C-alpha cells in the first residue's frame, strides 16, 4: 500500500477508500468531470478512469512500474500518482477525441496551452 501524505487532503479529492485489494481516490476537478484513481496493492500498476457528469466513462488509462528494486519502484509510483493528482487538481482539464476512433485524450491547461496529461 502506498502512503499518500498531504495529497489526499486536497479539497478536490472527494473520496479516499482503502480496502484489502486496492486504494481508490475520487477527484472532482470541475463540474464536468470525475476522476477515479485506483492503485491495486498486489501489483505495481495504477489506473485512471474519467467520467463525465452523466457517469459515462470518457477516458481510461493505466501505468505500470517495472524493474528490479521494488522499494524504488514503489517510490517512483507514489511520485507519479501524487504528481498526477496535484496536476489535475491545480489546472483546468478537458477530455478530447484522440487521433484514433474511440480513443480519447485527457488534457491539462497550463503555460497558456492545452497539452496531454503525462503520468
């Protein structure tokens, strides 16, 4: 399990649930979107699902961390997740259609431009 320090105390993190299998954070960055971040305990992966105001999933992606030293990987994963949470709670977001049919892209507005969210 990853210990999230100050990140989950952000007023835009609406819900934080930990159970035997995973940690789940629900973020409400604006009136249009709901972001659900899921971090399973048993693997070094985490998932992002974004829903519109009607509850329709409009974006989904995941990231894995792999290599030799598990402690380092857990540290990198924590840093990635916290960076993602801080970015999506501090800047305007939108979901746009991707370059392929059925693909969507999560974008963030910073430095006077819209760019894809990288995590």
